[in-house]
């Protein structure tokens, strides 16, 4: 019977599942790169959970990717392990992939029997398992030349488990045996699956054969896809999939263009890719099939791209397109034109909002506005917060200046290090508060700080105050997608005034939706999105539901405040994902009249940092001990982790610091901790 307990018994308490799906060799308790996302620091490991008696994976860099083997496979396949139907699908996937041989007829989860109706066609016309035998051989030079004309290398062939066959034996529909033997004129290639082989004979009358049981769920290229990406193409054949892979594009295909595309697979892939695009042959069969699939899958946002080919035998698919001499850049341009048509209305509207540096707007009365300060890593959100008049706009301008500066020039970025945009990727600034005139002035000063006479083409600044809140978010999403393809990436995105994307910062559902969408975009485009929140924080916490959601999702949060000396602004870290915010230096900057800009004034002395650390920790433990006057070490550690959003090792260092400062004491009678003044 297929159930959780039986599967764990068959897989050494889940360890064998991790070993099967994790490509790299690993040791229990030793850190490695998490395969669920683009991990660049080995901070996760597989360990034995003694309490529950199973193996689990723990990611110390991002706890959202920690869980048991069922959670891990669910993440890998785009399934939510917490949903009953999905959990059944995960069990079936593991059972099938690992050939465990568990009975699929009954599925039991938590004592509840789930019965699923079978497809009637599958009952009356079951897939026939054909016995077969193959003899592999090394690729000949002529065979490699055949693949090389479409850009497919030996490494690509190995990645997609494509082999050269010397001989293929099987049976026909009448159960009579037959044999195919490879020759120079009629080579034989095999796409190797776990329980089948699909035969490809490009120069034979019968081009495709199969042995074993290919099943209903045949999807070539699925296991080679990354966990997340921008665009996924659905092509008509395996060769097209490998051709696209050779040119740097993600692709899959089903058994043929006329095969039914399983909606369940497309649904799961929508969580991993921004675009899913049909790229079928341009002959009548391919066009008709693409139109039918586009209509059937329209609810998942699947679109159709038609290649500029005649539809003749040698001029109809993506492989023919590249063989004709078209390059990767030609195809990217074709897809960019596709996006221009898709977003025509939005881009036309947004064009009117773009700052025209050749035709500056007429001068108007000066308007004081709050600014932003961004900082962060690829794939994450950085939040900048603070009150009005703290210098946020100049601070964020210095970061953008650091991004667009020439490599050999020094630019004062007010105490932070900024990676220059050496690849010429897009840098996007969306301002929801300042007028067109004020934004033009600020961006002109930004260029002066960067020591540039002209605005780089990849830097775009938009004043979107005239749009509705719903239109603003739509404009940001669609323009990011367009500029990602136009400039082959996005280096930095600044949203100056994220609160102006929602009706109310206390609307929980709307706040979660906006922040999750921005976090998803940061991951898809592998960029840093800087969100400026114009609220004064309360200690280490941000206000409102919008602030709470940013506190949870952002990789770092910086607060800009006026120092004791009112002419100086101080930058404080409220949160950093890797480490303690209270250990980050307090950076200072102020206005320099002679230079006509804000300049870096160094850091506050260590004594000031220690005082701040002590003050913030006192506020935190007062909140903790307001409910319970004493608690055990492990409970105190958990509370600090939850309130301050820090890792366990950081919470333990805080406890050690508070003991040294005698903020908290240990009761020798029960080993519990209490706050000074609460013990009776």
C-alpha cells in the first residue's frame, strides 16, 4: 500500500529519497549548496531528526527551504506538501521515480483513504509495454556533425540522456520481432527514460519508435529545468528542446505536437516561470495544434509565438531557424518583439512617464519630498525606512550613482559599497511621490555625483504619480519584464514609496500580495529590489501590515534617522539576514556646502554601538518577560529569534551579551532566566 509510513520504511527513513533527488554527493550533517534555489553559500545539510525518527533537510540561510523528504520533493516538483491531493501526488512521484513497487491502487494519508477516478480511456486502452533491447555505441563524427549543425554538443546530448544506438530490437503491433541496425545513411538515436526508450531515426521512413512503456506523462526536458526561470518554451520535439538548450533557453516537449498537454504540469510550472510559450512548427499541423493548446491553457497564461518560417519541410521549426544562420540574439529580438506586442498598451502609457533628459520640463516651485536608500543581494528585497528630512533621497541617489559610475572613477556612496553595472543591465527607478520636475532635478544631481555628462541608456527613471495604485504595480511588473530582455538582465530596481502601491499599509491581504510579488520578481530576474517605506520604525520593528511583511521578507532593512547633531544623518540596520543588525556599524553622512552634495562622515564609535545594542535588547526582553517573569534558556532563545527575526546562533550571542551586562540573571534554583526587577 502506498502511504507515508511504508514509503519511509522502504527509503531508510527518507535518506534514500534525498540521495536520489540531490545530484551532488553529500554527507549527513555536512553543509552543501541547496539545489532548490540558486544558492551561492553552502549553508544547508541533511540530518537525522531523532524526535520524529526521520531524515530532514535544514537550510540555515533560508528556513523556507527546510523540511522532510516529502517537502523537498514537493518543492522540487512545484507541489504544496500541505495539501492532501498534492501529498498523494508526491508519494506517487517518489514511488514511480525510485521504483519502490508500492501498490498505487489505494492511497492512505493520515488514516484517510483518498480515491481518484481513473481515466476511462486508460482503462479501455491501456498503454502497452513493449519488450525491447538496445546496443549503445559511441557517437561517430558524422553523427556529432548532424547534431552540431543545430548547436547541440556532446555535453547537451549527455545532459538530456540521448545516446547513439548500434541496434534496436522490439516487437510490432502483431507481436512480431523486428530489428533496426544503425548505418551511416540511417543512424539511430535513443532518448533514454527510466522504463522506456524513444527511438529517433532522422533519415528513415519511420522516424520514431519506442520500447518499454512511455506512459501518458511523457515530458522530455522536464528534469533538466531549473527551479526558477523567466521563460519556458514548449516545442514539438526532443531535438528542438536540445537546440534551445544549446542556445541558452529553457524548453520541454511532450510526445508530439498533437498530444494532449496535461494541465497539472503546466499549473505547477507557472510557479517556476514567468512566461510559458508554445513554439510549435509553422506547418498547418503545428499551427493548428498551437492554437488549440493556447485556447485550452489560456487560464494558465500560456501564449503562442510563431517563427518567421515558411512551413516547408526544412523551414518550419526552431532547429531549422538556427540552422539557417539565425543567432541567439536574433531569437531574443524575436521574443522582445513578442513582448512589445503583449505589453503595447502599458509600454505606450509608461513611455509618457519616462524622464526625457533631452527635453527637460519647465522649472516650477521646489517641492520637498522624502527619499529612499536601497541595499541588498541578488534575488532579495532591501527595505529603506525613515522619516521626512533625513536625507533618504540623496542616500538612494548615491547608491544609483555607484551603480552607473565608470569602473575607474571613485564615487562617494555614503558609506556603502555598491557593485558597478559592468554588464550594462537595466537600472530602474520608479518614483510614486515626486513630481516630474523634482525627479528630473534629483536624477541630474545623481549624474553629477557619478561624474557622468550624459544619462546611460540602461538607466530609466519614471515619475508614476499620475497613475492609479493598481496601474503603478502593473506598470512596474510589465516594464521590468520588458527591460530584462532588452538589456539582458536587471542590475537594480528602486521603488521610492512602496506604500503608494497599496490602498492602506494596514491592509494585510494587499500588503502580503504586493511584497510577495516583488519578492518573486527579484528571484525571477535575479536582481535587488529596493523598497522605500516612509515610516519611522518603532525600535527594531516596522509599523503596519506592510512593514511587518517587509520585515519578514526583506534580506536587510536600513533606517535613516537624524543624529543628536541635527545636521548629520545616521544609518542603522534594523535587520540583516546573515548576522546581527546590532553589530552593523552606524554610518554617518551630512551635507557638504562646498561640494554641493551629501558626503560620508565615517562611523559612530564602538561605545555608541554598544549603547544602542544594550538599549534595543532591554526593550526586547521587557516585551518577552512582560508575560512570563522567568523562562528556560531554550524558550528565551526562541522568543528572541521570533521577535528580532534572527538565527539561533545570533539569539544565543544576545543572551550572552545580556548576561554580561546583567540585564538578565539566572535563578540557581531552577536554572531559569529573569529580568532584573522582576524576581520576587
